[in-house]
């Protein structure tokens, strides 16, 4: 399985080794902390050039032994692994591996050929963990052709699984590379593995499909949704898959739900929604892990926003409020757990999606409580009122939870400052989309926790943080956009942060993103993601309301 971080990063130094952080200079310290955490690579091994030459040796045994050593030297977990990866690629290693695998494909494939192809794929897997090589590898037609051939034609599990792992690593974040790989014909091939009995192959296939359908306005969604049996297979994976497989299946369903209404109808027809509800049920005898609950909630939110019948069906679901109430209970725990942070964001997103639908239709909750007044121009309902609309009680978030592992009355401020500036802010610039989503979810959790504490809110009055979040709003990755917009909304509720949001162009970025007719920058199509558009409107109105409130307080 691909590591959460695609390139090894040294462990953070001890707190005693870090510079003292004050609220006033936090944004300047962040740059120094990033340099401290992300150290340069160690030098490459001197024996690598000789090994590269030996890989092409006419003596197959000698070449195999050399390739095995190259694999060890290029492991991402090795201290100088990235440097060896770079050196190997610069010496034409990728093209050599393609030729190496193709030579074993010609004629009858023996068990020895299979072993050598699997070894070449292991080296390619190491190289695909290096984001500096992603573009060259993903846009290399010979490499992609060989990988697809291996997946399609070889029976050996190690060959098929490792070939898909390489494609997963190449497509985990960059939307343009996702589109390039998807257009190579791998989409129907991966979809064909969803009904396989081997859980490892199924997991890799659905993971790859999750990556290929993650971009704004990507054509892969429509192509995948029309593939025979795909939707029913995805639904079955929500039942029989292991936890990672369920996570990726939820992500694929969420991505497909961003498409046209026909796909929504098809997902409802195959029974995907009851399966998703089952995954988030906290009263079930078998309780799913938070890592599964979070994407399931987002998939339900995408279905609810994209299709009115889906939203009405969820509101009519007798157990839905019990589901959400139970989820809110354990997502109230403020910790360094990324899974719980994603659950909080996803649960709030679903509540907002359903509450917005109910407000637009002038509905009332099960307790027959009337709606509070909305902003006349937009029909906007404050987020805290969404809980009342659905008959839910918003949990209490305490700033002290952030400082439970430190002493002193102001420990939560020091703890939150460390987490924001040291642990999270540098990760917002990371190439791995999942790591960015994790960091944003934790920032959302901290902002929600500190909303009612004036001293704590000062931690988030950070121009560097605001600028980093603004940059995320120009991403083409749906998951990043979703959680970044949630962070913007949480920050906009803090009076001290509102001037920074306006001054650093966050309001302009959200406004541009919220344009429903915005042309897609890479494929020329139109962006139609109802969930992102809804969250953009929510963040934009929150900023307008916060700015107006802030201006009215100025003497």
C-alpha cells in the first residue's frame, strides 16, 4: 500500500529545539519550521551507477541480482531513498525497466520471467513514490502501455497488483496526470476487477478508480458510471470489502455523485444509499471505523446536494437523525486523530446539505420547530441553525481539550499554536492530496473548538495560514476543495480572521469558485459539482455576514 507520505520526511525535532512562537510572529516562524522539518535528501549511494549498468547484463542472474539491489537502494523508507530514485531515473532507469519488462513479455512467459517482471514493478513502485518523477512517468506512453499490458495479460497476483500500485501512486494528487492515465484505457480495465474474489486486487482497482475520478469536471466519471455492472459492484464492496476497500468505494460513489442526475438515479436504483447509511450507523452491533464513516458521510452529502429526490429520501429515512446524533457524539472528541477530524467535517457537511435542502423547501423538522429568519438576499441559514432545522443538538466544543496533555491554565493556546504552525501549516503545501485533506480537517476541528474563546482565536489570526488555505481554493481536486471551503467557513466565523480573509484574496477565490459556469482549465468542459458549489456559497455568505458584522462594530 502506498505510504501516506509519498516521500520520506524526517521526524520533527523535539519541542526544546524549536524556536519560541508568539502570536505576532507565527507566520514568519512557519517558514523556518518548514525548513527544519523538510531537510535535504542524503547523498545517493556510490554503487548505484554500476548497478544500473548491470541490470542490462546479458547474464540474467547477474541482472536480476543488480535489480534487487536497486530496489533496496530506492526504497522510500531508506534515508537516501529519494536521492537514489532521482539518480536512477536520471540515468534512464525508467526506460530501461520498461524494456526489461517487455523483454520478459515476449514469447512464452515462464515463472522466472514473472519473478523478474514483478521485481521491475517493485522498483517502478519505489520511483512512483517520488513526486518529482510523477509527470515524466505518467506522461510516458511506453510505461503506461506496459503497465496496462501487465494488468490485462498476466495472471500472477504480484504483477497485476504491483502494476496497479504504480498507477495509484502516479495519480494520487495531480488532476492532469489523473486525466492522462484515465485516457490511456485503464478505466474499464480497473472496473473489471471490482467483481474479483481476490481482495488485494479489488482494493487496488477501486483505489485507482477513486484517484481517476477525483478531479473537477473530469470525463472519467461519466465513462465509469456507464460501465456495465460498476455501480452494483461498488455497492457490494460497501458490504463485503475490508475497511480500506470500503473507504475507496465510498470515495468513488462520492465522485460519481458529483456528475449528472442520471448517475444519481442509477446509484439510488442499485441501492447504494441504504448501504452508505449502514456504514455510519453508530448503533449497529458492528461499528465501523471513523476512516470508513467519514467518506460515507461525504458520499451521502454529494447524493443529497446533487439530486432533490436523494435529499428527500435521506430526510425521510427514519433512522437518519439517530445516525447523525450518534456520529456527532463521538466526533466531538478533539484530538490529533485525523480520522475523527474528517468525521467532524463530513458530518457537518451532510448536516449543512440536508439543512439547506429543508430550508429551501420551507420544511420543518420532526419536532415541528419553526425555522429562524434567514438572510433575505441569499436564503442563507446560519450553520448553527441547521442543527435546529434537523432536530439535532450541536455538540459543545471546548478549547481546553486541545491542552489536555500540557499543564497550565493557557496550555490549550500553546498546544493549538504548536499544532497549527508546526504540525499542520507546512502540510498544506504537500503534494499528497490525502495529507492536505487531513491537515485541513484538523484545522477545521481546531477552528471549531476555539470559536468561543478569544485567546484561542488569536492562534488562527495568521496571514500565512490564510494564504495557504486560499491557495488550496485553486486546486482541481474535489476533496481538497471541499475541506478547504469548510476551513474558510470556520475561519470566517472568527471576527479576528475576517480582515485577513478579505485582504489576502480568500473572498475573491471563493467567489470565483462559486461561479457555476466556470470553464474547466484543462479539458474545456464546465465544472458542475453541486456539493462544492454549495459549500462555496456557504463560505462566501459567511464571509459577507462576518464582514458586515465586523464593520458595524467599528466606531
